[in-house]
C-alpha cells in the first residue's frame, strides 16, 4: 500500500510540476497586471516541487529495498519449511517401506510365524525412524 501511495504521489507531483512550468512559460506572454511579481513565487513553487520529487524518489528506493528484503526473508522461511517437510517425508517413506516389506505374506517372509512378530516389526520401524532422524540431524537437514 505504501509503494502504491508513493507512486501515486509521484505521478501527481509530476503533473503538478509540468502544469506550473507551462504556466510560467505562458504567463509572461499575457499582459496581465502584477505578472512580474508572481513569477518568482511560481518559480519557487517549481523548485519546491522538484525537491519533493527528489524526496519521493528516495522514499521509493527505500521502500523497494525494504520490499526486496521482506521477499527474501519470506523465501528463506519457505525454503526452510519445505526442507523440513521433505526430510520428514523421506523419514516416513523409510518406515512405510519397512512396514510394507513385512506385510507381504509370502513364503520365507521373516518373522511371519514368530510369537512377538508385530511388536518386533514395530520396534524395527521405530528404530529405523530414529536412525533416519539422527542421520538427517547430523547432516543438518533437520533442526
């Protein structure tokens, strides 16, 4: 909103400055009384308008810099969040893969007939999840 306001004010200021310049050019051509006394006032107004224009230019540059910095921070935070979600999804993938392998009911499947097979598979899945978490933490992909 601030960027738009500065742009609008710059556009208005430019129109105002151009109008005053045309007035200063045209005014001496007319034979109006007291024109010579009013011309310096218009010229001072034009000078002040140029100063305002320069200030607006400075404000615009400052706002653009702040805007770019904000965009950069938002992008950094988004990348950090995406990295965390990707790491978590890879961890869950490994645990799902182990569960799927043990869910296959084929001849020779390990632990199929063991008395505590379910709890053993749960422990293997939990250990693989913790190992993946440690691996990603060591590589500083997960904080």
